[in-house]
């Protein structure tokens, strides 16, 4: 039971840290967007001639945080979770039921004859 609680705490920790990385990625994506559109409005760069550099700038500034966040969330999903307790009901042997019914009908017939 202690091992399950420890895994649940560790899984939650991975989720939280992974979520923080994704929030950091969103923040960096916003800052990159503001910076690029500032350069575009100042006409320092243009979409037509510098589109490869703009896309590379977006990828270089935030993809590592996104990757780390997704990896940590994936690790949190892979950790074992407590399984719900399931009550196993053993199957009833139908032959025993049939034999009991036959025995009760035979006993009933014998009582009627007597």
C-alpha cells in the first residue's frame, strides 16, 4: 500500500512539473510572437524574405520546454496506478444445481407416494 501511495505522489509530481513546463512554453511562445511582430512592424524583417528565420526562431525558443513538458506528463501516465478492488465471484457449478433439483424432486415424489 505504501508503494502505491509513493507512486501516486510521484505521478502527481511529474504531472505538476510537466504542466509548469507547458505553461513556460506558452509564455515563451507569446514573447516570441510579440518580438517577431515587433520586428515586422518596424520593418526590420519581412515574411516574404525571412520566413525560414521566423519559423526557426519560434522553434528554437520554445520547443525544448514543450518536449520536456510532454515527456514528464507521459512519464506520469506510465507510473502504476492503484487498481480498483474487484470482487471475484466464483462461478456456480450448474451440475450441482441440477443434481440438487433432481434430488429434491425425487424426495418430493417419494413423499407423495408414501
